[in-house]
């Protein structure tokens, strides 16, 4: 790799998610110079997705009249369990077929440029801490609620990575050992209660058991068409089954946040991801559960707020991670 490169050069950041690949170029000062989004098409498998990342990087560079020599590094935020030291995606439930893929060295080999690889929720935590809702704070926790549930922890203004670089798998904190099956194989993980897929599954199950809901009409009679977003919309229109499903998810999210608050005493818990766009219908019950169940000294110290950077938190964080190395 090109050692001793000018660290003032911009970074090319990649956010590799189950649905979208976002590619951005960020200046040393934190300005986004270019940004482009592509479909991941994860079903096509790792090789096809990696080829798509390569061609997308080349496209973004050529559209902006930039060459690889004008970059300081490539930094990738990916949805999965990352071995950060070796730059390996060990597993990724939302990226089909990705097991033990040494993405860092593959990208370095291809582009001959220093490459970093971190977990996407860790990157989002870093992004929200440097540029978003948590700017200026010392200790915060970020949860991303989407298809799955990711987490990132900032302690003393730095990203907490743990001994293998994969700390903060908050989605797999076990909330109820007798709870529903999680993607990871365990039962009752936070993710099995509060992810978008879990919210949709709970609504589908209640309707299959005879529950009455406007969701059936919204899904054009097809239960499989029910999504977390539809549940949210139905709840907003006063549908009681949908409201109960969201209250249940909010309650369990509250229990998860109580555990985090009691263990880490953060100043802020930031909730992001597509499910978090439900806003106060989700966050207000969480605040209530934390007030009731966490120790008062700790619950009074914490603010529970929505994320600010939206879908760009990951690319901001990936770029910052590289710039700060
Ligand atoms: Zn799990």
C-alpha cells in the first residue's frame, strides 16, 4: 500500500448494505464531494456484489474527474460481523453467501490503496457523534432499526470496538430467553422484537390468528405484503391491532435501552434506521420505560433522540474512521 500518502486527500467511503450500496467521496474537512447510490442485489452473491462495488467506485471517480491517486484511502462500512484487524466480513445475515470474505485485502489488491473495513452501525455511531445528533458528547449509544438491528457505542469520544473489533451487537442482546427465534439462532434477541421484519411478523401473526385490522385492506388482502411501514401507517390511522404491535415493539426496545443505560450510563441514546422514522410513536414509550425501570440517576442523565444523518450516517462514519486512523 502507498505508505506516507498525503493525509489531506479525500477518502472514498462505501456503505455496503443489504439493499443499497452508497459510494461517497468526502474531503478531509468532512464535506461530501460526490455521492451515488446503487442497488446491492445481494441475492446474486458475493462475487457479483463485489464486482458491482468495483464498477461503482470507478464510475463515481470518473464522473468526478478523479483518479485513485487523488484519494488517501477507501473505507467500507458493511452490514455484518466484521473482524476489523484482518478486514474480514465473517458473517452477514443480510448479504446472502457472505462468509469469511477478506474484503479489505480484496479491495486493496484491486485498487492498490489503503482500505479500511468496519461494521455499518459502528460507522453510523461515529458519523452521528462527529456530525449528527451526538456532536460534542463523550458517551453515547446508537441503535439502527431496519431489516435487522445494529448498534454502535462511543465511549470517551472514541468508538468502542472491543477485543475483536465487533462490539455492540446490541440487536442480539437477549431480552426474553423464551422469545421469538432470531436470525442468529438464539431466541428473544432485541432484533426479534423491534426490527422492521419483527414488527411485520408480529402483525401478520396476529392477523393469521383472527385479529381484525385495516392492514388486510392496505396489503390488498395479501398478508405477506404487510410491512413495518404499513403497520406504522395503519397505527397512525387509529388501527388498534397495528397500534398494539408498535406499542409492544416500543416496550421491548425500552427494555433493551434500560439495560444499556444501566450498564453504560450514556448521555444519549440515538435511534436511527428506517423503523426509527416512526418517530415519537416509538420513542415516547421507550423514554417512559427508561424512566420507570432504569436507575433514576442514570435515566435522568440520558436523552433518547432520533438520528440526524439518515442514510448517510454510515458513509460519514466510514470516511471519518479512515481520516482518523
Ligand atoms: Zn440474535
